[in-house]
C-alpha cells in the first residue's frame, strides 16, 4: 500500500486505499480534511491524544488540527480515504459557524454508520473518486 502524502495535496484532492502501515507509529499529518472509511479489520488509533478503536464499517472525519496516528492494527486493516486540500475545505469550514457542530466533531471524530448510511457513503466515495480523477486533468 502507498504511503500517503496528506500534507502535500496540491491538486485539490486525492482518494485511495491504504493500511497506514507505512507510517509505523508516527503521526499522520493532515492538510485540510481527510475522511476515512474502514473496509476491513480494526486498528487502535489516537485522535486528539485519545485512544480509540477504528473497525470495519466505521468512518473518521479528521481536520488539519487533529493529531492522528495508528498505534497498532490488525493484519487485515484496510481503508479508503478522501483527502481534500486546505483551500477546498476552508469555505465550508467558515460557512459552518455552529460551535456545537465543531465541538461535537472534535469530541467524536469516529462514527459507526448504519447500513443505509454506509450505502450513502459508498455513493459519496465513488463521486469523490470521479471528481478527483476528472478535476486533476484541468
């Protein structure tokens, strides 16, 4: 699997699949926003210096100010990601002015969507793959 260059997203966005093993126990720097969809296995992660379990069927939403690393993971841990550059998320961040939203997301960056929500996330991910592939050529 590839080692992500999350901190250097110049083309607006990137999608892909990873197991994060190339990082070892090092912090994964995020520039902008990263959404992770876990496809298999499980991992013990640290988000905001809090240890959490990230397992199959879960989603993580992380921003540039989050500290994130994989402490350990199962042999089968794989996930898909959407990483968006800072320029692409700033407008959305500033338009969402509710402190409650940001406090909630900061406290709970990991989610366990139900089957219907996961199906919607699958469609969203496919759209993001298409957008990233087709906008990189421009």
